[in-house]
C-alpha cells in the first residue's frame, strides 16, 4: 500500500488521530511505524467489516506494534 493509498483508505477519524498522536509520542515511534500502524489498522477494519479505520482498530494495531518491538518484555507491559 502506497502513502497515497494509506491516506485514501486508512485515514482515521479525529479520535483515532489523537490516539495515534499520543502513541507516537509515548512510544517514540517513527514515521515508518505510523504508516505500518495505519496499514495494520486498515486490515483490522476490513476484518471487522468496517468502511472506516476507527479508534479500536488503531488501538489493536498499536498493541501489535508494541509487541513487535524487541524490548517489550523489559518494559513491563
């Protein structure tokens, strides 16, 4: 999925954008991680039968991203 496609098909609502902004700051995620989270959230939304990427989809994708990081066990999550 290209950046243009991400903005077209995986653009979250305002609440989702705020959730993503907070996660980016707290977890010190990169711009690449931002795109990956949106792609995974789009997939989760598709599996849920949703036309839009909503906050619960983003929260789940952020959780998966957190597990993908190598130091998750050391952070006590």
